[in-house]
C-alpha cells in the first residue's frame, strides 16, 4: 500500500501540474494496478442484536440490519458515499470514507463475509452484465475493474467523481463536484462511452440553477430513472430533475442538515424507480418516472450519526441503505413481491387536519405554509387551521412562517380520518440561556436577507460581516462604535458561487475574503458606492469571478477553503480541507493545511495539523478563528477542536471529537472561538442536552458549561464583541447577540453566579442529564396517526422568562432568562435506555474572581 500511495501522489502531482500548464491529457487504457491485496475475512458482529423496531415502514415493506460492524479499519462501515450491487453475485459494494482515507467494502448479504478493495472511491457502479465495476479513484479519475481478467485500469481522466450510475441499457454516467482537482466539467453529469472512454456533459449545475432561478451548491449525488430523467442532489439536499426534453423541475429537496450539509444519497434501480436516502432526517423516499414522490420509511434509527452521506442501491427486489450508523439495512416486501408492486399499490384515501399556533403565546398562527413531501401545499387560515385530503401512507410535513423556525414532522396516515393535531412553532431565539444572559435578533431573513448564515466576522472598524449560504450573499451590519446598537444591515455582495461559501474574514484594509464554491477564494474591496458587488462566474474561464465592473475578484486558486482568520500582523490564514489543490507556488499541495497569505499575495503552508509527536490531528479542517496570542482555533469534520501556533505550525488537540477523556463527544464541524481573555467556547449539536448549543470549555478543560441551548443550527461561526460581554452567532436565518445583564464578561457570568439583591443566589453545582442522540426525535401517537417531529432545531427547554415588553408580539425579538433561578438549568428529555452524563457547572469562588480581575483587568 505504501507503493500505491506513493504512486497516486506522483500521479496526482504530474496530472495536475500538466493541467495547470495547459497540456492536453490523452485518455488511455494503461494498466492502473495489477496487484492488490483483498483478503476475504468473515466479519464479526458488534455484540448486539440490531433492531429497527422504531422505524415506521410504508405498508407492505419491512427492513432488517444484515451487517453492523463499525470499525472501518477492520472490515467495518465508515462514512458511505455510494452503494452498488454486483448483478452476478448479489454482493454489496460500499464506497466509503475511513479514518485512513477510504476503501471499497464488499459484503456478501447472505453470510456477512466481507473484504475490502483498497481504493478510496466516492462513486461506483457495475455494468449491466456485471463484468465491469466503474469507480472513482480518489478525486483523480474514473477507474475500471474487469472482473473476468481481474485487472484494474485507468478508464478516463475525470476528476472529482461523486457518483457513478449505469442504466439498464448499459449507458455509463458519472457525476462530478468541484471538490478537488479541476476537471473539464465540474459540477456536471457526464455521459461516458464505454467503448472508447470519450465523454461529454449531459447536465450541469449551472444550467439547472439558471433554469430554476435558484442557488445551488456543489453536486453530490446522481441517479437515472427508467425513462432517462436525470436526478441530482447538491450538498444542501436540494434535488433537481432534468427531464428527457431538457427542462428542469425541482424535486423533493431536503430541509435538514448535519454539520451544515445534507449529502443525501440517490440510487437508480432496474425497476425504473429512483431511491433517495436522507440520513440527516432519517427518511427513505422513492421517485417514479411519472413524478410521484413516495415516503417509504422514517425513524430515528435511520438517522446518520455525524455526517449526512448515505448509500442506497436496489435491484428491484431488494433495497439496501447505509449511513455512518454502520448498519447495512435490507428492505424487502413483506409478501416477497417486487418493490415496485408494493410501492405503487394504492392504500386508500384519508385526510389530516391541524392547527398551527405560536408556542410562546399559544395563539393561532395564520399564514403558515404547510407543505407535503409530494409537492402539495396549503396555508393556515385566521384560526391557524389547515387540512389535506390525501392517500393513506407516510408523509413528511414542513411548516414554515416568516417569523418562526421551520418545523418538520412525519405522519403515518391511516385509513381513518384523524382528529386535529396542534403544531407549535417557536421563535428563532434560543430556547434556554444561562443565568444573567440576554438574547436578541440583530438581523433576520425577513428584513435583512440573512439566509443560511454560516459565519460572522468583526472588522477593524467594529462592523459585522456575515456569509449567507442559501442566497449566496455577504451582508454587512453597521454597529455603533460606543453602544454597539445596530445602525443598519445591507447586502454587500451577491452571486459568484458563494452558495457554497462557509467562512468570512476581513483584513486591515477592510477587504473581505470568502470562497467561491470549492474553486478558490474571493477578495472583495470596500464598495465604491451604495451598489453591492454583483458577481458572476466567467463562462470562458473557471478561474475567474467577474464583478459588474468587469474586474476579476478571484484572489487565490486554493481549493476547498472553508475557513479563514486574520493574524495580528495583517496576514490572512486560509484553511484548505481534504479537497485541496496543487499549485505552482504550492507544489506540495494544500490538502488539510493552513496557508498564510501576506497582503502582497505571497502564500506559504504554516501547518498541516501535526502535533508535537508528529501525529496529524486535522480531518478536513473548517471554520477557523484566532485568539489574542495569534493561535488558530480550527474545527474539523470529525469534531476535533485544534489549536495551532501560527509561528511554528504545531497543532494541539483541545478536545477530541469522539470525547475521549472528556465529558462528552462533539458533533461534526463543531466550531470554536476565544473570548479574548483565553476562555474557549464551542458551538455544535450536543449529545447531552439533546440540541444545538453554545458552551464554554471549563478552565480545567474537561467539561462544557452551557451558555445557550436550542439554537437553530448545529453549525456556524461566532465572534465575541464588547470585550467579551457579548457574542454574535450566525444561526441560519438570523444573527443572534447574547449579552450579559450586569456588565461582566460572559465567562465571568458562567464561572461566578450573577449577583441579585446583593447576594449570590443558590445554584446547582452539578446537574444530571440523560444522554440524548445528536438529533433527538420523539415518536408520538395521535389516535390512528403516528406523528414524529424531526428536530433539526433542538428540543425546547422549559422555564423560560421572556422580556415582559415582548409578550404582545408574535415573535419576541429580545428576551432574558430569569437570573439565578434554580430551575434555569435545562432539563433534558427522559431516555430510559441512555447512559447518564453529568454536565458540571464549575463555580469559582469570590477569591478566584478577585484574582482574575487583578490578572486580566475588570470588564
């Protein structure tokens, strides 16, 4: 394997440098590899009897776990990207990410024997006769395994392959992203001639975005239905279908994300259906060529753990699905029939009725939009009432209102007409705050075009920048330099593939940096007038993003940059992930690296995430902030929180994502920042409090002290302001500001109980909380209907005291938790099956507070 690794490193560098020099690469059938080790070993069970008893199946379907080995380094399941079924043997092939990179895991569903093929592959599919396996090789090319000769060959130079599909008539399609090396057709579906490896685009994300008038991100998944319609999914879960006549329609786009991403898997089937497994929401769908969208199953046990990538494949008789829960699930008809017969069978007619209310005031909400996954929509009337007449079956219901958080529920509709059920919508404010903390919305979607905000930054003038993932925009919020009150929020820039931008950072000259998809980094100067920068990708050059003045604003060609920070000397640090690039000035590659960029544009690698022992602790690094000592605080895909010395590049693991040696594990891409006084705060989903939270790491580094619970999103950057007295959080469709009520810093409020009536109120030092899944979902019964709430926004905590001035508003803009009430600690929902974790609230005595005030200065 060392020889293979070296071979690919040299091949990647040779290939990419030739591309950069404009050389034409000729496709050949040169042997890629003739020897490899693929031992067949019988897998061992994980020691428990897997059960899917809480999964709700469409009538006539059933599921069972047939393989559940979790160690991807030892014939286990890692993070799956695509499934394929060998037509000749029935074996299941899983292209997956592992700790060491990736492999293809091969499982015999009959006896659970397994072996691996040591290629990292995101996409793979068999030819119709089963004699050839086509697969993406890393992010480099399309490979082929000719089974009868048992040889592997390079088939076509197509980089960044995400999905491979072969139609029943033998047509080969591959879907590419812009993650990694630049190919001829990024973010496209490419038709490949299997006789000579020539290829041409059949679908481009740019065409679909333009036709539908929507902003789409990096292409992630692809499938073909029985009549040739092409289905694609982007990394936000948006589904678009290109019909055979060339027109585009939007499919069953997904509203839920994990770590800011939804990489839901798509799979073609010989029965003409397209199957769709959404691991973020725990749902499985089927599409018919006639446009029907059928929900096949839902449940907590179908929900992915940390990453939303899933695999799905069907031969018409059996459907296989898998996520990073490491359970390969086989779905069949209860009567042994073909899946199409069961899925297309009419189950009768029924109806649902409900009322939408404001959770705070308990008053009905008019104007709420209620949408079903099959495309049906209605609006609640003045009494909050809505109704649907529909077929018996499973449904996903989305309830949205411009002033409230979206709510997603599943309903199992039976033959009987159900009673009314009540849906309570909550405001976009946090559900729980620590004592002495207040919260307010300083910008929102309705008034300020905040849409999918994933990061914020304060510039040298004290004004606030936000990158908005959903509408591909940058907004600027002007803050009063003294009072920090909001003066105005406006759009600074729009377009330029910023729909796949995750970070924002400004330099000393008020230039703003963010990414343009995964293709490079933009640098935008201050506005010349009141008109925002309108950015467009240059159709003649993938390396240019042009503004309305005709100026190219692409500042760097470093790829997969999802984080950035400014050093005290004015240099910018760019964070390049696993899809980094090899450039003439960076021939060693930027993969999983921190790159320093000077104001003059000079670039150099300052860290690859190696600790003092030389161990690499980066894994696809992401949003990054900086502390007062110029140490970079780096989030990672596996949840690792890493601090890097910008001077020598040495990395330090602050908190492992798996929670080893700590009080709890962390969700994917948990973000970290420093309050300016050396206290570290983290933001992500919590397995302890059962929702999305912002917490402080205790001074001993072992526990998390909860600052705010019930945030809208499990992902995003945050920045401290007013000398640590407030923190501004990017929270999807709002920007939140959390502030102290007594003028002390947030850290001081968490470490020392706020003073009320000249004395310290009683406060629990410890609080036992029942362990909860990252995305907790409750099953409830309402007469004959089973209702499940998909809690992408976390569970509500009780005992909230709102600002009385806001009780008359439908959505309070500002509220404060009761100071020092014993019941202000959040109560986690009960889970009899979970182990007990303890959230330790460390209270420092007045002596420590006096020492700290002298040491750091009073706030």
